[in-house]
């Protein structure tokens, strides 16, 4: 398994969620991509205004990052 770079507590909100057609990229809030390490790395996503749980959160692998756009 490749070693992942990491950043503790990098957090953002989604500006654009994954599309329903391909679902392979998401866009974080403007300027927040810089808070995250270079790909590859993992992110955990969950709905707004709730605590993440095993039933509402998903771990995704980011394979590429371009500014604020992550490919998952």
C-alpha cells in the first residue's frame, strides 16, 4: 500500500458535491484545497449539521488534487 501524506484536522465544506453521473470529483470551499496535502490521501465526508457516524459518513480516497477540486 502506498504511503499517504497527511494533514491533521484539515477541514472544509463542499462547494460542489460529486455529480450524479460520474461522481468522481468534488470541489471544496474556495481556497481550502491548500489546507490538504498532495494526493493521495483519504477524506471523510458526511452531511452538513450532523455528527459523522458509520451510517452517514464515507471515507474516500483522493487520487488527485487541482486547487480546490479533488478526484476521488
